[in-house]
């Protein structure tokens, strides 16, 4: 769970950095010929957010890390 | 001293909000953004009817003669509604034309912009993230222009393009009309489908000189930075509001997910960041209108901070939605995409932070 949260967050950070490095051309759609690297980083950016959510969003992961990993009590449930 | 909006400004915002809620809800946003032009003439004339397109057009040219702050309040509402269309393009052109003070060209184009009869855009940026009027490669010679502008908003449907370029005497501003020989416009696909750009290639295209020097170009760029900041603020507010509504209805473990502290704290953090950011772009707009020597730097700061914030709000609120936030059917991604344009256009946040530091003499 720690791996899922840390790797997907890192993936997002890398893609975000790439978007910043692309500067103004980061606004071009993935696949657009005039986008740097054919818009590969735009695709990575959109995907990295999807991966962050898929299989349990960050808050779900945080709960599991806190409860199973650190042994904290579970959230109050009704 | 009162830092709030005037009664007229509050009324202006309310009027635009109500109009867009009726005429430009998300299904309409999608219809327009999926059309080839990304522009809806009917919606555009409606905005013109409300006076939105002529807010900062001088009264003698058929506008309301108001200031950038008023146009920025409109931009905030357009960002809130994720309104597609060439608002930014025409606003940049308006500021450039007003700052140029060229009566003949102003008389020809400003009334048409205000009435929604003409789309005029502004071509500044060049290859290599170049947004500085003093470093442009596009050249003017003998009444013609030659150069490339890779990211020109709505150039495809523009009746005229204001082009920042240089001649032997330095920077200046020229105007090229639609269909001019040597003008080639190539549509570019953008991640944010509500704001289109095209690549403009000029090869000896006949052009009219509009202004000498870089003032008109710099003023248009600074206005654009403030308008993007305002758009980002409106968009971020909408993301937050949609998400608050969502976490109140979506249940997990027998209660709305908004009852969980983790969710509450993330939303509270975003609200805490957004509130003070409002005065940042209000002040940048005010400085543009009234405190000229602070205008450039505050426009840069507002653009950098607000577009960064919009990006963060869009990301966190998408995450809080879980899987549904990432589907094409759910509307949130429209704003996530919009945040990408706001961040990148006219230069990204880091570029403007560096400029702000330089302008402060750091």
C-alpha cells in the first residue's frame, strides 16, 4: 500500500514536472505533432491522475497504511 | 477604504452567472467544445448583448468604457462556467488596440468586437516559450510580416490578428486581416477543448502598422495574465463547490464521505488557499487600471499563483471523487483540462515567478 501511494504520487510529480518543462506547449493535446515528444508527457500527466485513483484513491491508501500498517484505530463507522 | 466590489460590479457578476447557468450549462459546453470551431456564434452574441465583450472598450467605440477589473470579473464567471470561446483572444486584442491609441484601426475594429460582430485575436508567443516583446523573431518589412506564431487563440475563426513583431526600430504591433496572402493558419488540438489555438505562419503577409514600441503588447500580455488568473479562480471555485456537493451525497460505511476528517481537511485546505487568492488577482487588476508601476509584477504574481492553485484544486478534487471524477461523462475533467490551458498559456508559473523576482530587483 505504501508502494502504491508513493509510486503513483511520484508518477504524478514526474509528469507534472515534465508539463512545467514543456512550458506553453503543455497546453497542446497528446498526439499533436507540434507538442514536444508528440505529447507523450501530456498523456502521462492525464494518466498519472487516473492511476492515482484507480485501485483505491489516495485517501483509501492512507487509511489502509494508517490502520493496517501503523496499527491505528479504524475510522468510526455507522 | 473599501476594497470590495461596487454594486454595479456585483450586479454584473450575477447577471453573467445567471446567463451562463441557463445558456451554457455543462451539456452546452460539451456541444460547443466538440464542434470544429469550438465557438458558438449564438452564445457569443448573447454575451455581446449583456455587454460582456465591450466592458473595457472605450465609450466612443461603442463599449462600456470600464476597466480591466470589470473584464476580469467576467473572466471569473466564464471560468466558473467553463465557457468555450474566444473571450480571452478578443480581450487581449481590445487591450492592445486601446493601448495602441490608433484611432483609425480602433474605429474599424473595437465597435465590431464589442458587438460580437468580429473576432480579433492577438499573436504574441513564439517558439521556445518566448513571450517577451523585445525578443520576438517575427519581422516587419515594407508593410509585410514574416514569422511564426505557434499558439494563437482562435486564429482559425479570427477576422483579424494583431501581431507583435519587430522591425529595424524594434518592437511594434501590426494587424493582418483574414484571408491575407502569405497568412497560413493551422488548427492545433488542445487538451482544454474550451479554448482553441492555432499555429500562424506569416510569409510576407500584408500588414497594417498599429503601434510603434512595446507598450501595447506589454499591456495586452499583462491584461491576459490577470484574466487567466481570474478564470483560474472561477474554475477552482467551481471544482470545490462540485466536490463539496459530491461528498455530501456519496456514502461509504453508512455515511456521506464528507463526514470523514481526511476528506473535510483536504477541502478545508483548498478553501483556505482560495480565499486569500481572490484579493491577489483583484489587486493585480486594480494595479493594471490605476497603479501602473506595479502592474507588470502583480500580473505575473497573480498568474503564477492562481494557475498553480487551480491545478492543485483540480487535482485534489478529482482525487476526492474517486473513479467517477476521471470519467468522460462526469463534468469535473472539463475544469481539470481548463487548468492546463490557464497554466501554460502566456508562459507557465515558474517563468512568471522569475519575471516577478527580476521586476522586484532581486
